[in-house]
C-alpha cells in the first residue's frame, strides 16, 4: 500500500513563493486532477503509472499550496487522504432510501424456493446478478455533480453516522468522479480490511501492547469510528461498491449501472455474473466457495439479486429486506469436539486469556487442539462447562474459536468453569477494570511471562535487534536466574552462557536435554548485545515497551525531547501539546516514568551504555533552538529549503509548513509569500532573515 508520509519529503524549490493567487488556484486544480487520477490508477485499477516518489512530490506540492492559499483548498482535495480532520461526535444522518438488510440462507433448497417465488410473481424469464457478500461494514456515499458529499454508516437502517472525514481517507473511494455520472446519486458498498492489512495492524497493536482485533470486520468498523482521521488514513481500508440509488441512473438494471459506475471511478468487483438459471446460480456459488480461501479479503457468502429495476419494484420489500434479493451464506467450517480443560495464558502486558484444550479434531484441513475462549464474559455467555461437547469454528485466517455448546450431549461429570482469581504464573490476585472484559495480572515486576515478554520485546528486530537471542534462549537465561530485566543482558558474560541447557520441570525429565548455548551461539549473543549499544535512542525508547508507544510515537518523542531525562520530566500537558500525541499515550508515558522500577531499569541501561539520547551525528547541536517552531517562506541562496528544514530539526527546533499563532519565527527569503508575511504581522511573529537564523545556531 502506498502510504504518504510527510517526513521523507523534499520540498520543491523556488516555485511557488512568487506564485500569484490566480496561478496557485490553477495549479491546485491541476494537481487535484492528477492526484485523483493517480490514486485511481493505483488503488482501483491496480496499475500505477508514476512512482511513489513522484506521487509524493505532487502531493507535497499540493499540501504546500493549500497551506499558502487556504481559500482554494477543497473539501475533497486528495490531500484529505492523509487525514487530519477530527470528528468529536459523528452527526446522525437520515438515509434518503433506507438501508435494508438481506434475507439469509445456508441452504440451496431455499435458493431454489427464492427462484420459484420470484418466477411466480414475474413470469419465467428472470435475469439474476450474482456477486460476493463482503464481510465488512456497509456504507452509503452521496455524490453531487461528481463530488463526494457525505458518507454515512448503515446504523439502524433508517439513520446512520456521518463518517465522511474518515471515509475520505480510503484511497479506493473516489472524491471526484470522471466520465458521465448522474448529477445526484448515492452509492452503497462495503468497507473492509484486506487480510494483509489486518495482520499488519495486529502486529503493530501487539508491539504497542494494545488489545488485538478479533477479525478484519471488527478492525474495519473500529477504524471508521475513530476520531482522528489521520489514524484512519494509516489503516489500509478498502471499499467495493454494490448498489446504486438515484433518479437519473443511466440504465434500468443493476448490472449495467454497476459497470457504468466502474467508469466513474468506483471499485466494482470482478466476481460478478449475470445468471439466467438456477444452475448458473449454483455454479457461481460453488465456484466462489472454492475461491474463497484464495481471496485477499473476507467474504461470508454470495448475493443473488433480480437484475431489472422494474422487476425489483414489482417484487417490493418487507420491512427488513428486499424480496428481489437473497444472500447465500457459506457455512463456517465447524466441528464438534470435547472441551477437556481450560488453561490460562498470561501475555506480555499481563492480559489473561482463557484457552480451551480440546480433544483433537480435524477442521478445515488442520488438527485443532486448542482454541481461544477470549474472556470470562464469553465463557459465561456461551454457558460452556468443562467436559462439554463444543462447536469449534474456523473462518478465514483467524484462530479457531468456540461458538457454541451441545447442551443435549452434556454428561453428569461436566464441570462449571470457574475463571481463575489468581495469576497462574505468579499467584497475584487478578484485576478487571470496570467496563472491560479482560482480566489482568497486576504484578508486572514478578510475573514471569510478563518479565520474559518484555525482554523478548526489547531484543526484537525492530527494537534492539539482538537476533542471536530469541524466545527460547530468553527463557533459559531467565530460568537460570541470569536475567530478570533488559538491563541484566548487559551483565552477561561468555562463561555464563556456554553450556546452558533448558531447565525442565519435574515430570518433564525424560526429554532430551539439549545444550542450547554452544561456543558459537554464546559468542554471537555477547557480540549482539554489545552491538545493541549502538542502536539509536528512538529505537531504545520503543524497546522499553511503554504501553501505546510504538515505533512512530517513539521516534516523535525521541526527536522532540532528545533524551530520556527530558522525556522523563515531561508532564501530561507538554506531551499532549505535541501534535501527534494524544491523552492515552501521554498518560502512559507519565505513568511509566513515575514508576520507581522503570526508572531503575532506565538508569541501569544507561550505565550499561545504551543510547539514552540522540547522538551528535543525529543532532549535533542539541537543543539550541529549544523546540521553537519555524515556518519558511521564499528562497535562499546556497541553502536549499530542505537543508534549512533539517538544520531546524538538528538544532532542536521544529519545522511546520503552515503559519499559526503558535509559530515562533517566520524565516523569510527572497520572494517570501505575501500571505505569510501578512499573517506573521497579524500574529506578531518575528520575521527573520537567513543571517539572523545562522546567528541563532552559531
Ligand atoms: S446489497 C437492499 N450486496 O450485507 C440490499 N449487500 O445483510 C442492499 N453486503 O448491509 C444490500 N455484500 O453490508 C448487498 N454484494 C452485496 C453485499 C451486501 C455485503 C452486506 C451489506 C448489507 C448486508 C445485508
């Protein structure tokens, strides 16, 4: 996925500062057109014609012009794809045409019965359209004169939430149509997360200590309700359209209109056929059932629709669903087996997950022995007891889950599941926050999986990258009492490691005791630990595993504060005042540095020589500019603008592209933008020239 990041930009030189308003307006319009087309080529046609770099250049140019000439910035500018608009509360909007749901069935007989009903009412020649049933979140988008106006969720079918700012960030949703579109219409479709994007999000959430999404649908619907559209823009959501509503649609049937909509810029599935017989319908169903596992996104069935609009109208709708369509849902692959016992796993963040141990059973080609039970509320809701025969399901890529219980098969010796009250690993009394479903072990300093989990995170590739160590070796070192936290790694000596073996608990003794630390691997480990002393501060900050501080946030904090000491002193207010940092992250950072044990860990790491500040070559002059924010306008002989931008960052200042009352200096060169100069006057912002700037950093 092509994700625009503002950080790797080179700003084009000498081009716009002298631009007149009229020229700027024209250029904004050209760029908008080009970027819309490139987005369409990339995300809808999957056939990009320019490189990501060229795309980024055009986008940067547009953003700059829109900052400079906000009067020409459009609500549907392609720059909205990056997000930025915040929605505090999503307004409720009534649907002009209700968003009905579909009648569902799992049986082919019922599809045949549907066909009979339709034919009874319409006569014998009926054309159907068969398409996929996408498993995501329904959305209705209104277009007027080819412009995206509003995107509303299904809600209760009569009214939904206006989630326009978030939907604008979805690259495959056109903001400006092309071709010959009707003046006003609504188009409905499904927003979803492809499997690859879902996995990526969960990997990131795991690294940041956030709860994982159970499936792509939950992730998609959660994303649409986020307040910060910038955050939504980072999620690789996609949208496929399947229904048009309007008075001036070009054709009187569903299929032709969908094909037409493709020409206006919408993403329409390739898996769509016209069917003239029940045999055609069944053939499509079995083809798609076979194809399902190969698709890059989740579907949960096939939808069959009467094609002709006049015929649709004749059939009409019930209160809930149209009589002219039906969904054939694929059965989730299921198996029934016995629940032998429930055990509990404790993760790096202390979250306790109940795990079902099952009598091994074949499901979708693999033998399933364990399944997640998620949390105490779900166990309660399902009413499962140990010893019960339970229903296990596997859908898409997701780990198998228990979805039901065969109460009629319950034996006398079934046992109620008593959710544990104490941590199975360290014995601490578990905690459950009001309104949350998850139990936590609060004793993070003594609970082995939490301790080992934190060390595993510390050494991971994107953190300290000590790849000679891994989960298994960490466990051995911990079990031998050699490490209890990340700082202990730096005390390890070659002699400590050589010859170490896995420690087996009583009863496990028959297993072969293999030496895990031979000469070569022990040497590599010591070398890897030493090399990690060179890992830059921003990755060290990520490695510390502060909750909600992922790689990006760690980088922002590292660059903003420059050192761990400065960060440790920051209070919530100063953290929240940083553009990308929200309350949740700020609270978590403050909590971390209020914890005596964490402070001790930091100081031991520091003693060991781990980078706890940005180094000379990363920021030679430290903090001379003291976090002051600079806007640059105009051109400077010998100093390209991106070099100045780097210098500002180098010396501890902040570069921002648009001027506001919070700007500290306007650095103005030749032909500085009149709008910027005027605004600087209005806000009383000092306007400095290049010499003054160079003096400041001398
Ligand atoms: S047509 C009046 N077509 O299924 C019928 N819906 O239960 C309007 N869905 O809320 C819906 N794929 O979210 C239609 N190809 C498809 C679909 C589809 C998924 C969803 C949609 C709707 C629900 C209906």
